[in-house]
C-alpha cells in the first residue's frame, strides 16, 4: 500500500511540475529573431472568418513580422469541419493586413503539430530558426516538435488570449508532450 501511495505521489508531483513548467514556458517565452514564425491553425468559423482564438494567434504572428522579429510566416492547418482550410484563411487575413503574399507560406496538410513540423522541414530543409506561435499551453510541445526535426533555434510566442477551455488543453498537453518526446521521430 505504501508503494502505491508513493507512486501516486510521484505521479501527481511530476504532473504538477510539468504543468507549471508548461505554463511558465508558454506565457513567458521570448521570441528570438528568426527566419520564420510558424502559426498553428485552429477553428475557422462557418462564414470563413477566423475564430477569436485563431485570430489572436495570427495577430501575434503579424506582430512578429511587423517588428522584423521574423522574416516570413508559415501558416499551417488542415481542412476544418466548417469547410475551410485554416492555412488559406490565415493567409487571406495576413494579406488583408498588408503582408505581401510572397512572405507567407501555406501548409494545408498540417493537421497536427507534428505534421506541421514535418511539412515545414520538407519545404525548408535548411532553415535554422523559427518562432512557434500558438496558445501558451501548446508552446512547449511545439518547440519540441521543431527541435526533433533539427531546427537549431526554436523560440515561442503566445497571444495574450485565454479561455476556460485552456485548462483542458493544458491537461492534454502533458500526454502529448511525452508522446512527442518518446515516440515520434523524424522518420514518421
């Protein structure tokens, strides 16, 4: 019985420490001057507008571009159930905000963070620096994904936008992080 209690204590402690690190890393991550900002997709509304969560991500990427922190933007996502490609809609938004089309690269097959990383590496095999842009709880795992594909410099940026559902995202990221850490490799 003592062994079970001890293991439960260790598990809860590990989970808590990991979650605190993820929160701190996501909220206080400082974007470094890089070649690309990688903006991860999210819901596009049925009318083709960006959901608030996605719009805040894109605004953060736009801010990095306008401040010359990044040279180019890589927008990645899949085809949502609403019938819109997330990457296409993010690119339209950015172009509408004055970003030249030749500074935006679209990945319509980035259905997961890992696929986004792999698709980016295929398109830009010599890139050495990126800033991942997503919600705070997703930054740590996103940085791991890009490090696993041999990007030397990976930093993160998160919009100052929070929702109650972030608690679920934070919980889920614990398991996602270790899946990426132990299971996924560049060969996949």
